[in-house]
């Protein structure tokens, strides 16, 4: 008999979305409840698709969350499923293992939360077996596969596992294993969790899916977010479909304004980019970080009148439809003015000195580098390495910050016609 289910993971229920867009009251309420609403959307999708089960492959919570209101909301939503005889299978991930909420949840009948010993639950009506194992502690540096039971013969075998697989730059190593290790287990489908980016590995022997998180939480998690609809037939053939449930999606957009010397033309350029993004969005809302690039005569004015630029971008986003600007960054430069003499244009001469190595910057570089290293010490441990792992990266940061600082100073020195008051 065919079994049909939704596979999700890394819901991080009630975890706040880390975005500057919350300063906009129009989006604050939306993003404030985004993970909850995404979970409601998952439950609704279960009914729309008439599934037999919901599989959650870890990290329902964030470890820091302690509100029992979160647990009450979760139980109420899962009871919607179990009251209609839809099975729910859950494994605890690293965040669940450290959450104080987890141990106090009273699950509805029909919800099975796997223990830390490795269990196999038989679903006779589908000739299927669900295998799973929860994290007993927040850190799991060794593979968990040896604790899983062998595939049941002549049955559909489905495994739930929270794992970093072979490793991911954005995630710590948890319960590592390889794709081949999973295939060798002999299961028909592996429902994975932990990495917040969707990936699908399909072979004749096994289908392995990392669904990603259903709701992105910052501009580090760009693009559509989704769950996976799975159907496994009597002949053990597997069909998977990606389904969006996110309330809002994050995007980073580059806007090339090289050569543009008219403010209005520049606005039209990023209006077009935002409209294209809005037209392609999967979620109802999109939160965008814009970066303007290129050599343009507007570079100085953009830095000087940045507040005007930000309002222009926000207005353009609203015109595009449900598109909210989280931030705008500038990677623009002023074209070299080779035809002007340094006597006639002292700002150009200063630009050359500051940006083109016209003076020995060793002392400045050393002082800025020392400041960055001091700042690094005060960052939370999980952010220190991302700030700069080695001295070579610090050198790169120093060079970039000095360049940006010079451009900011020059923008305020340069005389620009048609200044906006």
C-alpha cells in the first residue's frame, strides 16, 4: 500500500527572524510570527495533500526558548493531525536536546517522539517501518547510524536522522555520515534534518532528502524555503515534491549601476531588479538586502545622501509589491578623473593619495587591525571565527574598511551639484 507523508525539519519554532526589516511596522508583525505561521502552513498542507503522516527530523525549537506557550501552540497544532488519524513522528535534534521546553511537553496520542536508543515503529496498514533516533545531548560528534536497526525485509523502510552529513561551512558537525553510509543502511527513504539548505539525492537504491528549514531566519538563508511531500508506492518507488510554506523569504540582490550618472535612472534600475524579484518570489513577502555596485559619478552623492537612497529603495519595494528592504549597502566607486589636474581638483588628489597608495599606510593598517582584533574578542564565541579566522583575513578586512572609510570622507568633501536638501 502507498504511504504519503510530509517531511520537514529545523522549524526552530518561535525563533526570532534576525532582520533589520522589523523596524518597519508593516513587516514587524509578519516576521514576528513567521516560524509559527510557517508551521501552521505545514499542518494545513498535510490536510490539503491528504497525507498519512508528518515526519519532523529535529530542531522543532531553539535551545534558548523556554516559553511553555511555544509548547502549547505546538501540541495544539499536532492535535489537529492526530484527531484525524494522521501519524506524527519526531526526532530531537541538537537544539531540542538543549531546550528546557522539550522535557515538559505532553504529546497528544498519535505523536511518537523517538528516544535516544534507536527505535523502529511498524505501520502495518502501509507495510512500512519508521526508524528514528533522537539526540540525547546537544553535541553529537560521532555517527549515530550504528544505533539504527537494520532494514525490515519486504517493508518500506523510512529513516529519520538529524545530521550534518559530511560537514557544512554554516553548521557545526553533528552525527556525521556520508551519503554512501545512508544508502548502505538499506532504507528506501532518509528524512534528514540539521542543514538549512535543501538537497535531494535520488538513486535506485535510496532517496535521501535534506528539506532545509521551512522558514528562513535571516539574509544568510536566502531563497524559497520549503518542506518535502513524499509518496512511496508498493513497488518502493519514491516520488518527492518541494512545497513552499514560508511566510517570507530573504534575498540578496546586486544592482549594477556602473556608468549611471542620473539619480532617476539609478532608481529605475533598482526598481526593475526589485520588480523581477517580487515577481519570482514563492512566499507572500520578500525581505531584501540590496547592494549597489560599480563605478558611477553618483558614488559620492549616494554616500552623502544615504538616507534619501534608503527611502527611495523602500518606496520602490512597496511599489514592487510585498517587498521590504532590510538594508542597502554600497560597493560603488567614483570613476577616475584623469582629465582633471590635481591643482584644479584637490579632492581628486586626496582620493589618489588615500585610495591609490599615495602614502605609507602601515601605521593606519596596524592600528585598525588592533581594533578589529579587540572587537573580535568581545564577540560571542560562535561569531568569532566568522569575523576572521586568520591574520590574512584581518588584513583583507582592514583594507576594505580603510577603503570604505576613505570613500565616506571623500563623499562629504566633494562638491556635488543638485544636492538634495
